[in-house]
C-alpha cells in the first residue's frame, strides 16, 4: 500500500515537473539567471537539471499533501481501522484507496 501511495505522489509530480520545465524554459534563458546579482556560473544543462528536481520536489510535496488530506482521520492517526470503528457518515474503509 505504501508503494502504491508513493507512486500516486511521485508519478504525477514527475509529469508535472516535466511540463513546468518546458513552460519555464520556453520563456527564461538559463544563462540570463542571476543569484544575488551574480551570474549562476552553471551550464544550461545544469540549470535545467537542477530546476527539474526542484520542480519535482515541490510538486511531490503538493501531491503528498493532497494524499494526506484525502485520508480519513482513522487512517492518519491509527494507520488502519475496522469499518465498525469509523464515525457515522464516514464510509471510507481503511486501505481501500
């Protein structure tokens, strides 16, 4: 189950990071970027690579938060719970994602 949740987080984030990479660098030239007024001093490929991993990390955090918020309180606090222990109106079974 953990591996499945990790893929729910990592795969969409990977795809979105690729799209962000294309959109951002279609507009921004990596050689024109500055850090505290100084040129970055990195090749274009290094900037592309670093930016991709930053985009991927940020979108994974977003996906992880979405996954966390979709869990019932019982899943978050206790890991799993029997169906009979769910509060009234909560029909989500633990582990049924």
